[in-house]
C-alpha cells in the first residue's frame, strides 16, 4: 500500500545523531510513512544503526557515491513511493505529533510545499527569540523577489518535486532556498505549519564557535541577496557527522579575521556597484 509520506534522510557518518531522529520517528502517532536513508558510504556505524531500526520501522537504506546533501536528497526521492516527500536532516529532532499535524494541515489547506517552523535544540533554548525572528523573516520573504526556506525540514508533493527537477546539486550551499525560489516561478508558495516543529541542531556553532558560525551565515545570506545562488566555495563548509566527534585543527584567529574582512569588503563593494 502506498504511504502518505516518504521520509528522506541524507547521511554521512551520522552514528551519533541518526538514532535520535529514528527514535523520534518511531514515536510518531501518525504511522503512514516509510523512511528512506540515502547514505554517502559512511565509514562509521550509520548503516548498522539503520539495519537495527528496520526491526521497528519501515526503512530502506541506500548507499550512493554522492556526498552532497542535494544529490543525496534527490537520490532518496527517486527511491520513494509516498505522496509527499519529507526531507529531514540527520541531526534534526521532531515531536511525536509531527506527522499527525503535517498530514492534518495538508488535508485541510492542500498545497505542494510545506515548511514547519524550526527551533533550536534543547541545549540552546536561549536562541529561541532569534529563531522566532528567522521564522517570521522566511515567511515574509515569500512576498519578495528573494525567497528563503527553513533548513532541516521540508515537505514537498512528490510529482511537483519531480516536475521542477528536485534540488540543485551544483550549489555549494543554500539548495533549500533555491528550490523555494524555483517553485515560485511556477506560482507555488510554501505553506507554513507553525504547530509542527523541527528542532535544529546547533552542533556546527558549537564546533566552530558563535563568531565564525554567524559570520558564515551572514556571508551566505549577503551573497545570495546580492549575487544570486551560491555555486562557488565562499568558505569552508564540511559535511558529515564525523567532524563533530573529535576536535579538528582550527583556523588561526588572525587568518580567520583576515578572511572575514576580505569577504565583507567584497560584498560591500558589490553593494556600492549595484
């Protein structure tokens, strides 16, 4: 029987975070979904964990040569059979009623793309006001030329996803924003589900530090607003859960600030030229 949802999770060495999300899926009050894991040939226990959860959840585990979030999402979507694709990052968390609320909203409002509001994980509750502001800005952006998404989770009607060509795997970052932007060319706006919350991991900020994390966020935002989609490497943005397990060699502070000022100057010049 065809499921209502296909949950697509891209993974790369996510043995520490994937079981938490799979446990959240296991606790869902709405069971009309199948899980598809698109793995980039993880070298840790990601596959083993997925196999263990197969005893409790309907899971299909696939490995692909792509180590790229957009490409892995597209690959997972190609293996799906549900009416709606639910894209979740491996380090996100959801409440037990997430799918119940999403399904109820879809049946009531109809639509092709839905975004759940996102909030910081429980370890960083102090950032909730910032996330409230970000949720509001993303919703307001749908009325302006440059549109944005809420990273970590997105619900898309499968046939529409195929029609617009899925995520753009050529982008370095911001593939979720670009998909929303492209959907708008078809006259499609996302509908927001405030009741269905996704909890966003701030593990990258914890690893890199607040200054570097927010600097990268600012550069990515400014570049997209001023120059368009991000096809080139603006800064180091590694993928994979393994980078959060052990301390890596950090960029020297003076090198970081030198790069920071160079990027700011470039964007400022771009703004003046425009």
